[in-house]
C-alpha cells in the first residue's frame, strides 16, 4: 500500500568520479525487494543540500550533499540505472 513503509535509504553519497549517487537501503517488503532486484524499480529521487557560488550574475551550486532520498519507479533521468553490488538477507529471511 502507498501508506506503508517498505524500507529506508540509510546512506547516500555523491560519487563525483562516476557521476552518480551511491546509496545503501534496507528494504522490508519482499515484493519491493524483488522489483529492485529485477530492475522494475531502478532509480532514486534525491534532494541535495548545497552552497551557491556567484560568478557575475550566474549562480552555481557547489558542495552538493545528498540529503533526502527515496526509491522511485520513474525518475527524471530515463538513462539512470541501478548497479546492485550486494544483497544481504537477515538470517530469519526466507527470500
């Protein structure tokens, strides 16, 4: 259901080398975990904190830090993908 908590993103890091956001998530819902694993859910939506530097009359965002993140079915960038590096199941899990 839309009002249920199905997991949480516990850490986000801006990876400037690969131009991506690395994240660590705990997923509590088996169906959502499967959708992430099969790439049905493959993006996150991230809000950033930043400072602004002005060059003349043009503002530039600097010192970007991921602040709020959520898993989404369709993000703003259609070319974004997910790379699953590790899946850990709790010992009591039967997935």
